[in-house]
C-alpha cells in the first residue's frame, strides 16, 4: 500500500516490525557493472546514524551519503554515481524515516 507521505516513485514496505522504502530511480545508479533502477532503503537505527556521523567527521553531505549507502547495502561511491534527481529521491526516502 502506498503511503500518502511518499511520492509515487517510493513504495513503503512492511514485513512484521521491519520497514523499508523502495525507490524507483529516474536514471539509475551504477552498482558494480550494472545500472540499477530501484534501490531499497531499510529503516535506520540510532546506531546507523551514529556510525555514519562518526565516519563523516562533521561533514553533513558525507554523513547522508554514508547513511543512505549503509541502509541500501551499497558503497558510498555507488551512491555518489546517482544523478541529482535520483539522489533527491533517495533523500526523500530517508526523510520519510526521519518523520
């Protein structure tokens, strides 16, 4: 079921207590040697946020990219291949969990 707080290119998934958001990307990101048009972010924990902050050393952009990468089981470098339109979609999915 689509959550009204999410745009049409985001799908809220629930599996028991586990939640995630699947994002359909406009252009896609490069993962390994393939182009991926969908990315799923699991709901972050406080520990995920703390770990990303520690790795970012005060850089907000690095914090966000690190957190998104961790939640999507990607590397930060893979997230950085996203065109800005797709990166914004990933940010919207993250914002959904930040309530």
